[in-house]
């Protein structure tokens, strides 16, 4: 069964919602305008309950079916990114330095479309919990919602989410059983030596070559400390030091992102990172201060739920448009916290050609919204059959 007819007919209205959200991006937990828009739409759809102010600006809305049954959670993230938009669209961001560059405006719209359909038809036995989440990009809003007890409070037994994928054919889906996305950790290192005149290096303790040696040596974690069949990324993404061409700086700092899939690898990297940095610092006669933060855990699909969700996607998109053994990728996603709390699955959905995620020229393809909304709606009807 392809895209649901009523949701295909709703496409122009969903495009209006999405473009309104696109014009009014907000960051992290501070989403008063976005949350108010979502709550207003949900009230108009006639959902049974709306719970606001969860994780500051999140919403949980409940839709009850025609009979008793379990509670399924469907999640959409609502926050934008601190990026200046360069699309030139007539619905471009009106909030300077803020932009929906990851398609969360589209995710929110797809779940709203599914909510409208499910509230009208209620062709299922059980309850749908619509999870509109803040702070996916930064702040871990998914973790906060879980910590605040949304799974227990609303009796959620399984949970699902989707993310748009630029440059994947429109309406195609892909996922995998088990680990899908990586854990992400971040390290900041401040290196302190002794500054002075660049023409008199003998009177200084230069932090620059120490930082350079650390950055190079850290790559040996992947090449020489890791079992070759494991997956790991250690990327130094920033180096900051110095103020003039004739001054040896007093200090400098760099930061790195670390992506992995298993607790053992995560612990190995954390230990080796500290050992390498402190060892190089001692060799160069500088001091090093390390701040190493554990971030989002790996996003791990329940194998059975991933197979089920892929089957639903095939109903919407067709047999040849769905891959359920796509493999892993090194991006991270705080939906991981929800999958730690309850079994479920996360999928990617193609939106056709365009700029990539987090690019100032990115824009969500409104033609994709009926596919995502239909996926959510069919998933509920298949997981909670009535009659």
C-alpha cells in the first residue's frame, strides 16, 4: 500500500506548516514559538491529551484508538542550528543566525501530519504517544525527556523515529538491525608552555609543536590500538593558538570528536587519549589540561523492531525502495537515549537531491512529508491492529 491518499492530499497544507516552522527557527531547549505552534495544531486535530513543558519546551500528545492496547511512541525533534541561512527562499529564516539546516522542521511536520490522520481515523487498538522533542542538536533533549520519566509516565512500550536523508532518492528508506549510529564524545585540551619572542625560542617553551605532535600521535589510537574490525573515528576539529607572527604563544588549545560503537572501544579511546596527551606534554616540557566529556551513546535498533519498521516502510515506498541492512554510520543522535529506555527503531528517509545536512543552503523537500507521515501512521496501524 503506497502513501496514504489523505496524507498525499494534505501535502500542500503540510508544506505550509513546514515553511512556517522554517521561517521561525529556535535553538536547543528555548522553543516557545515552535512549541506553541505544535500545540495549537494538535488541539485543532482533536488529540486526547497534550502535555507541555516537558524537558522545558517538549510536548507529549496522546491519541487513543478504538480499543485497549499498548502505547507506541513516535518522536520528532524540533530544534534548529546556529547557522546563517543562504537558501534565498521566500520562507527563509527570519531569526538571524538560526536555521533549520537539519530538517527538524520537516520531522515535526511529518509527525503533525500523522497526528492529524490518526486523530481522525483512530483505526488502531491502543495509544499513540507523540513525542515532540527539543534540543537534539545540542543539549540532549532526548535524554532529558527520558530522565523526566516520559516512558513510564505515559506507559510507552516501544518507540520509533525517522530522519531525512538528502541525496537519497525521494521516499526511499534505509536502516539496520543493531547499532546504526555511533556514540559521540568530545575532548578539549589546553596546552601551556612559556611564551616570548619568536626570534628567541631558546627562552621559551613553545606549545605549538607540542600541540602538533599530540594531534599526530592521537591518530595512532585508530591505527595501532584498535582491533582492525572495530570502528572508530578520532578527528581533531579545532586548533587555536597565537596572536602574531613574531610571538611564541604562552598557550593554545585543541578539541576533538570521538565516534565509536561499543563501551570497550569508548573506554580504550578515553584512556589512550589521556596517556598520549600527557606523554607528549612531558616530552615537550609543557603542561596539558584535558576535559573529556561523554556525549550521546550509540543509537542501537532493536533487531525485531527494525525488521518490523522496514516492513512498514516497504508498504509505503515499495519493496525496492527500502534497505534494512544498510550498515552503520558515524553520526550521532540523541534518540539513542530513547532506544536505551525502550525497544524500537530509527530509520533514514530520502528527500532527493540537495545540499547536505548542516549546510547553509540545505532545505527540506516538502514532497517527502507525505512519505514520512504515512510511515508513522501505517506503523501504528500495523503495530496496534484493531479488530
